[in-house]
């Protein structure tokens, strides 16, 4: 399972080259090479960034997010905890991403035994290789390499 951060979803949406790693990761999710996970909070953040920061038309962004939502497991956020802000190196604005990953464990117990990757290119707050509560932080490039080599297990 791969929790897709908005850095991945936004990057794929604005990629100039359809062969970019970000685009490949999102396309791999859409064709079922792994089980993508998002939350409404991640989708909302993605919409805001695409519309406000990149000036993308709302109808195009909404169509993109409808596709993401239809091919992903949309989980509620886990229960909040003061300790979570430490995991994201003090950035309270990124706590919702780790809460999305923990939401799989908390709300979808039947899936909690699967390997869970938090896929983000925000390496400042999600240090690649870090493991927290059984969740492994990876960049899009690392995740794509794992998928390509069959090393993601039952992602």
C-alpha cells in the first residue's frame, strides 16, 4: 500500500513529461500495480495547491481528483496525538499525512498487516527510509524503483 502525499499528486498533475516518475507512480496506482491510499485532507490540499498556487482550472482539478479518489482507498484520519508532530519534524501542517497512513491501521484493521509506504517527495519532513509504526517513508523515485523491481511486496 502506498499513501500518496500531495507532493506526489501535485507533481504528477503538473509534470511536463508523462514519463516522469511522479506520473508513473500515479499511473501505477490507477492500473492496480499497488493499492494507493489517500484521505480527503490530502485530496483537499492537492486541490488547493493546484488551483491556487498553479492556477489550474477547478473543473480540470476536480476531474483529476475524481480519478484519484475512484482508484484509491480513501481513509479517515487516525486519532490525533501530540507525538505525531515530532515524526514530521515539527511541521504541524504535515501531521495529516502521517494520520492518513495511521488511518489504514486504525480504521482498516484487515489491511494493517500489509506493508505500508508513505510516498512523499517532501524529504524535509518525511525522511526517506524512516520507519514509524510500521510505515516506511520513501520518495517517489524509491517507490517506483521498488515497484519496478518487484521489491514493494504486496504494496
